[in-house]
C-alpha cells in the first residue's frame, strides 16, 4: 500500500453530460467523466435513463467518497484514479518517461508500436493521443507490464564504419 494519504472529496458538482467537477481536500481540483461507467455498469446505468438523478451528488463520510440521492456511491480513491486516468498527457511527460527509463528513441518507439519519427512528433505535442497516455501510465505504474513489453535495441553509431586496421 502506498504511503500517500488517501484522497478525500471536499466538494463535488455534476457538470454537463455525466461529468463531475471535484474539489479535493488537498485543495486541488479535477474533472471526471463517468460516461463510460454510466453506460457499462448495470448499477450506474440508471443515470442513462434518468440524467437528472445524476445531478444530485454530494461528498459523504468526511470525503471518503460521493453519493447520489438514489443511494449509489463511489469511493474517493476510485474517483481519483478515474479522474487521473482521464487527464491529458503532454509530450513533455512522455519525454520524461523515456529519460527516466533510460530508453533510446528506437526502444521507446518499439514500446509504443510507432516509428521514431512519430515518437519525435509526440514529444512536441501538448496533448498525446489517448492510447499513448494509457500505455505510458500503465508502464509507469507496473514494472512487470513494462518488462513484459520492453525489448532493448542497440543503436549503431551514425556515419561510415571505421576502416579496419590491418596488422
């Protein structure tokens, strides 16, 4: 278990569609889009049929989670994980991941199933495609998943090979 304090919800407000604006107890703010949850869960599916009911949400149990008037609840920890997973990731974050793991561009490109040219384009982007963000977050969180997909690539020096010296 992590030594971090568990997240606590200070305030929550339903936004458009199935989004939530969240204020965390530490003062930070975030958004969470529960559309996928509403449309994939038999419990939360009630909101697909009654969108007005989704708007009646509040923090409960000193911020340990949130609850709707119909009795459905969601833990603060899971809500934080969902919100963090949905945050946009920048090319700068990807570059830091590559540097932290001591990957060369060929290794990073192979890990993400793209070309090195595409990887260099990713480094410059303000917002990465979702599949890249998803993969990077997964590799950061779980060293076993990283090890399962990482393959070292030896990079040859650029230019002509040095002439062999004859004895």
